[in-house]
């Protein structure tokens, strides 16, 4: 990856922009482009990208699970275990 550094940087002066004037070009003589600068990503970035792609393939809402829960609630078969819920809440807080 090559980063292009030029002397045509835009100065984003908050006071000038707030007053309605256009941002002006700043001239920085100490900024120079270097041909040999490089950047590399770790191999973990490939793993993260692959896992992200895999996660994006799964639906955000599991419709089969939602339908099953709606059916259980409608038929009065959905049972709540208050102890399990309390335990889960406490585990999340720890």
C-alpha cells in the first residue's frame, strides 16, 4: 500500500469554516513523499476478513427459532426458568 503525501493538504480551520469561508490550501514544505514507505497487514487480518464474510452470510434473525418461540407462546407451552435467567444475568455482569 502506498500513501501519497502531497503539498496540497486542505487546512480544516474550525474558525474559518464556522465563519462561512472556504477552507484554504496549506503549504507544508516539510512534507515529502517517500517512494520506499510500505505498510503490511498481519495474517490475522485475513482471518478476521474470512470470519466477517462468514458471519455476514448468516441471517440476522433466525426465522425458524422465532417461529418456534411464537408457536410455544401462543400455545402456552413456553416455560420461563427464573433461576436460569438470573444466573445468566449474573454471569454477564461478572
